[in-house]
């Protein structure tokens, strides 16, 4: 009956955000350290906002002179704003996120240690994989600045950015008034400052992409355990040593031994019984109620996630769709004579954006698969061995499990699913075709 705190990696993400200065919720015991931390917090966000504005000004005042370059920088602008505003959610809704973490630690079932550890490793794997994917994208941006490009591209860069030394390229472009960022000192300072910004973007990207899939992964493990418990309805229950038990709390793995119950003539929490059949009947109803409460707990957990993300989810998905369309346009319509490193950069950006959006949609679809698994478990129950009251409770569970279980926002107006991903792909393809026809017309 030993229980443990549900293991997860959400705390690691929150500590990382605190460490880089994105959030300012943890406090030191010494007052002057808290003051310095607060100053760093506001300075950090001031720097980030200045960089966002500077990059946007560079896009709208300089990159606009050449359409492919403009779309490339516009895509970067939208991506930076997406990750910035998405992570602002963890500042303004930090208490709700902490509530979700506390809910997992205190309400999630840890009975099946193998399932718990599998979900924990899977959540960590999501962070590692997308950290590597983002590193591939960033490496494309950095490598492009080290390798030579054609004279045609250099002339275009000279024309677009009015640089004296167009061969001195940056990972991305910022507008700084009254200076030529290709000249010495200015170029060196901006080049290495951008490495710090790259690190910040990496942390924000991993946080923005991975948190929802990780939370869904943990919920998926709970549905797996719930399905296993459902399959045991109408059957005798045993512990790891094969001794007969009766659960008093499924989630906390609390139970009593049947032999001791019969010896005392009662079940914990009930009146005395001398008839073993009545005790079994009473336990059957208690076990079914615990399963219903287990499912209600999971529904409550999903509602907490939806409520936390609702204020920004529409903006998040619109920006995601726009970035996906711009990436597809960049990959499919750029001139064929651009450098291979620029091709690598554009391709890696497209792969990263596509995987990010697909992971979100696939994670939401996995929640619906959890209800399908629950339905299969309910079908396997032997109804001939349960009481009519338990059958009615199972019918209620069947009705609940037949409802769509994807992440649904704004009263079902926005449903994250595989179907939604396909709509985004079709929209992006339409946008690319429209831009091609427009370019032919000109």
C-alpha cells in the first residue's frame, strides 16, 4: 500500500524558465538577492521586447525590398512572437500551472509503477527529441553565416540591407539606427549577442512545444491504469503476492485483505456483515464508484489544461498556421540557385515547424485514443457477473467514453486533432499556389 509522489518533468521546465530570468516567482531568504533577481527579470524582458521590435522594424523597413527575404524574416518575426506570448502564459497563469502540477502530484494514481515510469521517460524523451530538432534548426541558421554564398546573393543582401560588407552575415537581422551592422565592432557585438538570444529562444521553444504533449503523456498513463482497473470489474483482486484484497482507494493504492475482513465480519468503512455474499456485493459497488471517480479526476485534469491555455490558444494556432504556410512557401518557391546551406536552413525550419504542429495535434488525438481504450476495456467486462446497479454505472461510463476526447477550446469551436492538421496543410498548399500564380501574373 506504499504510495509515491507522481514523477514528472514539469518542475524542470519551470526551474529552467526561472533560471534564465523569464519568471520571477521563487524567492531567496536574503532581501538583496530578491531585489537583484527582480531587476534582472525586468531587464531581461526589456531586452527581449527591444529585440522583438528591432527585428520587426528590420523586416518591415529593409527586408521588404526583396520578397523571398521578406517572407523569411516575417516567418522569424511570427515565430519569435509566438514563443514569446506563449511563454507569457507561464507568468500570468503561473498559479494555474502550479495547480496542475500539484494536482498531478496529489491526485494521480501511482499503483502501476511500470506505467508511471514509462510515462515519465516518455515525457523526458519529448523534451530531448525536440531539443535536438530545434538544435538542428538553429544550426542551419548559424552554419549559413559561416559559408560563402554566390555573388548574386551578396548583391541582393547589399541592396536589401544597405551593408558595406554584405558577406558579413548574421543569424538573423535587427534594425539598429544610425549604424551599419556589417562594420567592425558593431558586427562582432551583434554576432555574439545573438548567440545569447539563440539560447533564450531554444529554452522558450522547448517549453512552448513540449509542455502540453508532456501533460497529455502523463494523462495517457492514467487512462492506461484506469483501463486495467475496468477490466477487473467482476473479478477477484489480488496483490503482488497473490493474496486476495479489496480496494478502499484505487488512486492511492489503499486496500485491505479479504481474509482479515471476513475475520472481523466487516469491510473497512461499512457496517458489520456476517454474510460473505453481501460483503462481496457491497465491495463491487464501492469498486465501481472508485472507477467513476478515477475517470472524473482525469476529466477534471483535462479541463484544467484547457482552462489555462484558453486565453491564448486561438492566437497560438493562428500564428502556428501562418508560420507553417510561410515555411512551405519558402521551401517550395525559393530560387534554385541559392546556396545549399540556405536550403538546409529552410528545410530544417520547415521540418521543425511541421513536427511542432503535428506533435500538438497528435498528442490531442492520443487523448481520444484513451477513450477508445477505455471502451474496449468496458466491452471486456463480463456483465453476467455484476449487479444491475453496477451495470447502470458502466452504462454511464460507456456514454462518457463515446464522447470525443481531444483538446477542445471555446465550446468546441477549436478542436486540436489530426483533421485540424490536415486542414492546416491544405490551407498552406493553397497559399503557396496563390503566391505562385501571383508571381506568374507579375
